[in-house]
């Protein structure tokens, strides 16, 4: 009986030693990369998706908070929206490389120009800053109302 217990203890000890015996870590090939030391095999991976980001600003370059940024897939007409925060930034992630998109911003009745994202532009991330500006007619109306000293006549 003692022989069996001794044999099992020795077998267990050898098995435990083998389980804990691991190859030493290769310090020349880290699994985590910090900084700009990205290994070549990670640098040369093909791009599988793209992002678009930017800032919604007014004519003076001030970021617009609460602007509605719309991204439209031109093939399927699917629309994604993003509401800007205080810094005016927006970002759409993981967009298809084989689709064209249009992006624009709106705040109240003011709308930005539409920016086109082509499937042939493979840079990532794509940066499209959007400017919200009053239309020239609205500017002249606002200027004339601001410069006018007499109140507008009341309508019956």
C-alpha cells in the first residue's frame, strides 16, 4: 500500500514539474507594442475598414456643439448620424472600403456643404471638417435687420 501511495506521489510530482516548466519569454519579440515600434508584420497588414472623422465649425473656426452630422451610404441610402459634443468633433468607425459615402452637418436650419468619401481614397482615417455658414441671403437679411432702427410693422 505504501508503495502505491509513494508511486502516485512521485508521479504527481513529476507531472506538476512538467506542467510548470515553460519556455522562457522571448524579450526580443514582445506581444505588446508601446510607441512607434510596431513590428513589420503588423505594419504591413491590409486595411479592412476605414474611419471618417472631423470637426464641425462655424465661419470663424469655432467648434459647433449639438450639430447633427449625417453619413449616407450612396449605394444602400443607409444613413448614420452623430451629434457633436462641445468640441465639435465627430467620428464614424468601421466603414466599408468598397462603398462611397456623403457626409454633411446641420444645426437648426443651417446646413454644411456635402463632402464626398470615395471608395478609391484608401487613407485612414479620412478627415472631413465641415463648416456651417449662413447662406448669403440670410446674412444680408440678418445684417439689414440688425442695422434697422425702426421696428417691423405688425401684421393684422
